[in-house]
């Protein structure tokens, strides 16, 4: 479907709803030349958060106490 730019400005929300409902693109023209094409969005499947978090299960390791201060020997090594 082709729509003149002036008509698109006037009926923008109506045209957007039509693109959404029909799934068809609209060519916006200015003096007969296409200046833009309005297309419906591509529907992307969203993964469920529990599936994403489940993928990380078992990937972390416990390295011990990370809160206590270092001893003198460890401090000198980390310098």
C-alpha cells in the first residue's frame, strides 16, 4: 500500500494500527518517490527467566572466605 506523506501525517495512528493488524508494509511517498517504508515488527520469542537462570546452574565455584582480611603472607604475595 502507498500513502502520501501529507496523508501519513494526518492519519499516522490509524495507519500504524492498520500495519499492526494486517502485518503488511506501507510505502510513504513524497511527490511519487518513496521516502520511507513502514513495516510491522518482527515477533521475537522471549525466553522465560527460569530457563535462563537454569542454564547457569553449576557454573559457579566456591573459593572460600572472601570477606576476611588477608594475612601478612598473602598480602605480600598480592603486592
